[in-house]
C-alpha cells in the first residue's frame, strides 16, 4: 500500500500534528510504502521570511526524524525538491472548477474574516492534490481538517480520468478517530492559527505552565463528572497507559478532585511520552549533514516516482506524444 502525507513548516509542530498525523506515519512505516514530505510550497502562503522558512523546514525534518520516522523504512523529502509536482499542479488546475475551490474551508474562512487571500491560498487544494496524485498514493494519513482536501483531490482525479483516460489512482483519507481533532488549550481544535497549541519540543517548564492554564469548566470540585467529552481527559488518554486511563476515568466519575490534579498528571505523562524523542532530537542537532543527506536521498526516490506519473499524465492529455509500445 502506498501511503503519503505532508506537513507544513509554518511553525513548530504541536500535539495535534503528532497525534492526528505524525504518529500514523510512524505506525504505518513498517508495513507500507511511505512517502512523507515537508510542505514548504504550501507554507509560502503564510511565511514571507526566507530565513525563517529555511529554519522551520530544517526543524521540521529534525522533529520528524526524532519522533521516529525512519529513513530506511519511509521516504522523507522536501516538497519543493520535486518540481514535477508543480508541473502536475498546472495540469490539474485546468480540470478544477472555481466553485469547488470557493467551497474549501481555508479560503472561505479567510475571506469571511475579511483577510485578503492570494491565489496561492485559493489554489492550495490543487497543489495538495498534485502532491497526492504524483505518487499514486492510496492512503493519506491526516487529521479531520484535511479530509475535505482529499475529497477535492478525488474529484480532480476523477475529472481528469474522465476527460482523458484513467491515469490517477484515487486516494483515501486515513484518520484515527480518537485523534482526528486534538483539542487545544481552549478546548477548540489545536491549531497554530488559534494560538492554542502545545509544542512537541517546547521547553518543559513553559510547557507545564501552559498545561496548567488549559481552560476547563467551572463545575465544583465535588461534582462527579463524565470523562468522555472532557478535553483534558481526551489529551490525557493520548499519552497515558490503559491502567492510568482507567484510574483517571473512575476519579472523574467519583468527583471530589480538582482539574489541577488532572493537569499535573497530563504534564507528567506528556513529559514521559516524549522524553525519548527529545533525546534523539538533541543528538540529531549535532548532525546537520546526516539530515541533509536523508532529505537528498528521499527527494531522489520521490522524484523517480513523480516523474513517471507526470509523464503518464502529460501523455494522457496530449502534452506529449504517446510512446510506442
Ligand atoms: P498541516 O501542516 O496544517 O497539518 C499537518 C497534519 O497535522 C494534522 N493536524 C491535526 N490533527 C488532529 N488534530 C489537530 N488539532 C490537528 N492539527 C493539525 C493535519 O490534519 C495534517 O494531517 N495541507 C496540509 C499539508 C499537505 C498535505 C499534502 C497533507 C500538503 N500536501 C498532501 C496530506 C497530503 C496541511 O496544511 O497540514
């Protein structure tokens, strides 16, 4: 099974990125053919500072490797190292209706807020479709917020296949129910744009402070509470052991405890959960050349696949003459 996903280097990664997406990349890398990339072309729609984009792209590679992405098992690369994807984007753009893009959430939200959107943001789902289709991807592990974009990708692939001949594989989104929409410090979806994130590699002290400030409801301590639907409990569940989860759930149901207790327990399990990745990251920081080599080798592998798919698409729509069989 060919699996592919991308992640934007628009800031340091947070718990939502990890539990919604990155953990799936790692879980799938043993038994599947994984392609994972740092979406720096997409990041250009928000970051307009060359040095910062370079830094965040490098950080993203370090983070992914430290979290357990293994370059011997999966292909890790930078989006802009594969120019075939941009070429494919244009071809797909000619099969994309304006209405389809107007309905896409990222663009719609900005427009509704009165923020000027550029053509890059508007056509963002077409570039994302090219990312997916260029590798004949079958599964795309993502969080809930990306599912609409994968539907767009299927629409575009269908439209191209219908106009010309069957060229593209139709991908499917892969989401993990319990982590498809990880809540942030305000209980809404964790997102860089809502300023409610908890960073994966944040310094421990400020991270703990942030966790202690997570918003909760104001029910009295004595009241028994249902753990389901409580965002603190939801976060705790992602990192605690089965036994710890059971214990915490019965504490909720009994009542007589404060949210401060849960927050402290959450900070403890988070620290324990990510300790090995923090250690690996420190090691990797001392080997920038190794990281560069991994990305270079990944780009070479990825380009070979993308070039083949692009050639197929160019032939199907008449940009190149059919090859004699
Ligand atoms: P991005 O960079 O916003 O997010 C990367 C991944 O993290 C997931 N995610 C979450 N999952 C659960 N709960 C959350 N609170 C949460 N926040 C973020 C996202 O769903 C995503 O899987 N357009 C994509 C990048 C991209 C891409 C692609 C993805 C470009 N090309 C091709 C898949 C295939 C994006 O902006 O993700």
